[in-house]
């Protein structure tokens, strides 16, 4: 069985998004959870350290810069356009950050 450690950079990123009210409470995790093609597209244009910030766990013993290294993804990966605002989708009860989805990708 795999063992994991906490990815402190990802925890800090998640806390920053929450403090900045960049989250959505009315998302469906099945719709926003990154698929393999989404991860591949992200990695084609961004760094492994950016990818790591979206995973709360690190798989012990897995090689650096492999998808196997990163576990427990949270939120959808940021959109491709670098200037768009990204919001952390969270499963919830129908209320988006600041009352609507304005500014959320």
C-alpha cells in the first residue's frame, strides 16, 4: 500500500485560494475533477512545481516529476489562459464565492 506525506506547498496554495475567496461551492466534483488529458495539457504548458501545488499529498518513493508522485488533487486545474482568474471548485450547497461565479473560470 502506498504511503503519503503532506505537500505543504499545495496546502499553502489551497489556503491562499480560500482566503482570497477563490472557490465555488456549487460544483460537481465529477465534472471538475481533472482527467488525464487535462493533466497532460497542463503539464505541456506549465512546470511540475505548478502541477504539484494542486495535489495535497506526495507519494513516498515515487520519482519526482511523475504523475505518480502527486496524490489527492483538489480543485480543477487552472485554465490555459494565464490571465484568467481561477476558483477552487468545492462540492457544496449551491452558493458560489461572493454570491455568484463572477470572475471564476
